[in-house]
């Protein structure tokens, strides 16, 4: 089983961690599945406990840690950009950069950048990175199963 890898950075005081996962499928297939909000509960356990509900220009999602949150997605595109923004009740919106990149025929890479939020300590930041890695592995399994 291929493990997700993480690369930490700390440029200009902004701590981030890029979590990557190689997947044996065409990048457009990965993009199609990962960009479908209705499929999020199938692989994103750190974000969606149940089906997302459309609500105007955003979606309502029930998260495992902070309850109900508003969520919006990058518009459909030809570049593999799957960025999304999540705003739990009473918390400022959080930007979550996410990409699908074609690296070879039939192979793509999922890249999720975790940006450390001001309220996060080292333990919470590491826990979120591990959770993202597990979710990307779940997405890989789903994609490779066809």
C-alpha cells in the first residue's frame, strides 16, 4: 500500500504541510470524483460525516469536530484545482488548497496543503496532517477500485 507523504514548510512564519498521495488513475477521473460534493463523505472523514446539503452558493456539511459548517468549492476547471473553504459555526473561514496533478499516463498525484491556523498547537497541526493523509489514502483506494 502506498503511504501519503508530508512535507513541512515554514516560510515567513507561515507553517504549512503538503500532504501528497500517488494514485494509479487518470487525473481527470480523480478530479471528477474528488470535485463531487456528494462523494465527499465516501473518502473525507476529516471533513464530512454525512451528505452535504446544497444551500445557495455553498454547501452545509456536518464535520466530525466542529459540527455544522458552510463549505464552498473552487469552480469547475481544467487545471485540477479542488480548493475549498470551510467555515464552522462561529469560526473564520479556513482555506484548504487541494490539487490533482497528472504525472504520467494513468498516474496522478493528490496534493493537499494544510495551512496552520492561529488557534492550532503543534499537536492539532500534526493530527490534522495525519487525518488528511488517511483521507487521501481512502480517496486513492476508491479511485483505484474503479
